[in-house]
């Protein structure tokens, strides 16, 4: 039985060990057909960028010509090779391994060593094929600064008319990490003026303009660093959102079905779990879309492989559905939503997003760090990070975006909780909440959980003028209710009679022991309208709505319907219908 290629970024290793492989090689032909020699391709983390770059390396490497049939014989491109196959020496740079928890001088030194090491490997790999390389090696490698090493390498290879294919993996990885660890001032020192990363990309840009680099393919996550280091994205073509490449990385539904059917046929997965597994995969890992011209939805590569790899190990559905490697570090967004421990407008965007599950914005393809404070740039950054995805193209560059799946929704709530705690110095007993979630799910005892969360809400809102106002109660509650994996908690739950404020839907993938589901109608009364008569009026309206919503066919367990009425100072009513 073929092993899952989880965590493997080497195409040769996948093929040599005969691991399960989803054939994406037809996109090599697509990339050549677009007619661009210098290509940037952006995708969220853990979408298979490094493995695809390894496929390109193996396909174009002139030293692997004799291994072509072994590596590609059973693939699309092996049966339909292009004229450029195995026709270049390859210079491959990888920016993901450079440590960033050092001083800027130390980081620059590691960057210099990385670039110098990659170029040294180039000389070693191709010395026998190109005799003149040996004499150039000492000239190039006597330099120590990365930009000087690269410019010398480019000049010397140009003099002997040797063209090559440049591959850069995770071009923005360590710059993004510098932003996270050191802040925007150090990041700007790196990417602006005479910063060493900006200088290095200036060398690359010059080489593309003079055609010294024959072809280039670069992967990354966002256009942020590219905009900052190249002053206008004029170093190459970004094809990330082009229709032909929507599913170049990630898995389609058909490809996920193929994986599942293979392991069922091998006896590794029981056939009677097919539908349950598909439902878990769809709900948690699916629904990414990167092009306006298609309805095709894409699964996160890493998450699907993580699920199947863990299933093979444990011989059952994994208890933890989120691969820790996928979790985007909170600190990467922290500086965008918290300033001097105060929540800014970008936080309100997250709040609105998790309440409504969609958000409207222009999709900006180029923006610098200084521009991310603009709300449309911030929303575009969320798109490139994979935290929202295209729901519908409206017109021009305007889109409706949505949270792609439950795993990403949980990550959003994680950001919100941590931001709230940092801003209001909240002391939340998470262990108590987790215990009460079990009481809520298994025994129908909901009171202590809701009382605790609402108590903490008013504790926070009394500290200063609460940023959320009327929307605050719901946002706060959703953030802490989403700590539990026992439920899928839907905000604005759609029924045939309208939209319920919250629905706690049983998560069958976690346990069958959950006996209760919940519908919640939340009402907020402003200070000027507060009266006992208004409380009764809102309660009557909420009860009527819940009776109607409670007829939904999505409800599978015993239903508890709750009415919560709040004002600016306290909970006016909480009770079961």
C-alpha cells in the first residue's frame, strides 16, 4: 500500500518511495503556454508549494535527463513532454530556513550563507557538464555578501553564455517572520532603501531584464514583501489568481475522492466510513477558491494528507483535525489589529466577518506594509493568508469573500480571543469553559457556561468604552463558545423561516455522546429604550422566532432554545423556551 506523502517536499523522494501522488504535472504545460518567463505564484501556507517547485526542478534539470522516465513516466507531462524538458541547469534558493529570532546583522549573515551555499551547490552539481564552471567557482565564492555573490554569479555565467532556471521557494517567509518577531521598523530596514533583501531582489530584477536568468518561478504567500522590495511588482508576472491555475495546488473534490477510494480498496479505511469521512473533510478543509472565473472549490493539501496520515497511524478518525503546522501564528496578525493594547478598525473587520461569515472588498494585488492599515488591503491580506476566500465575483476587482471552512473559522476566533485578552487583560478560565461545554452537550446544563461568558463580557466592557457596542455581546460570546470542538457553532444560522443568531450543531466527527443542540436568539436593548415592557416585548419576539427556527431539518438532537436579552450594563433576561 502506498504511504501518504505527508510533510514531504521532495518529488524524487515521493517517486522513489512510491508514495501516493496526485499528478499536477499538466500545469507545467500550462505555465509554459502563458508565455511568461518570470512567474510568481502565491498560495497560503501548507498548500504544497515546495513539492510543486521540486517537480519543476526535476522536470527542467538537465542533470536529471536520464531519470526522466523513472520520475515522470506515469505522469501527464511524462506522456506529453514539452521541448524544454531537462534543458536547464537549476539554481534553487529557499528562504524558509533562515532563522529570524536573531539581530538583523545575524539574520543578514544567515541570508548570506544561505545564498552562497545554494550557489556553491550549483557549481558542484554542474561542474562536470560545464568545464568553465570550475574556473568561475573561486571568483564567485570569494565574495561573502549575498547580493555581491549573486551579481558576480550572474555576470560570470553571462560571460560564458550559460543560461539557467532560477527557482525561489517561500520568497517572503523570513521577511514575514522578521515582521512578526521584530516589528515593522526592522522589517522596513530589511525591505526598503538599502536593506539587504531589497538589494538582493534588485540584483535579480536586473538579471531578468538582461535575460541572464532564462526562466524563473517563485513561490510565496502574499504580495506584501514583493511590493516593498521591488517598488511596483515589475519583476515578474503573478499568475496566482488566473483561471488555469486555480487547482494547480490543493486538491479538487475528485482528487480527494480518489485518495479515499484508494485506501478503502486497500482495506486501510472501512467502506462504511466513506460518507462520514467525506463530510469531515468537506466541512473542515474544503472551499478555497482563488479565481473569479470558476466555481471549483479546493481542499488544503496539507490538511487532507494530515488527516489520512493520522488515520493510517491511529486506524481511526483523528481526534485533532487541525494540523499544528497550518495554524497561522497569531503574532503575524497581532500588529495589524492591536496598537498599544487597543483594538483598531481591522479588529472590527474580523468581528464582522465571524458574525456574518462573509465580507465585501476589492482584491488588491499589490500593497506595501504602510498600506495594510487600509481596510481593503487588510482584507486582501486575509485572502492571501487563506483566512478568507472568494465566494462571488461582483464586478471589476470587487468580491464577496467568505471564511472557507470550520478549521479557519476556529482560527479566526482564536485571533479574536487573544486580541480581547490582550486588550482588556481578561482572565478567562479555559479549563472551566471546557468542563461546562461537556455539561452543555452531554447533560443539557447550559446555565453556568453562559453566565460565566456574559460575566466576563461585562467585566471587559466596564473597563473602557466598549468598541463593539450592540454587536459586542454576540462577538464576545462567539469567540468563547467556539473554544469547543463538540459543536459547529453557526452565526446567522439560515432556516426556511429566517436567520437564527446562533445554532450549536453537533459535531459528529468528534463524538456521538452529544445529546443536545442549541438555538439562541440574542436581543440587545439600548440604554434609551430600556424598560421592563421593552424586555417583555423583545422576549415575546425572540420566543416566536425560536419556535419557527426550531423546525429546521438540520436539527438532529434534542433541541434547547435559549433567549438572551442584554443591555449596556447587564443581562436583562436569560432563559429556556
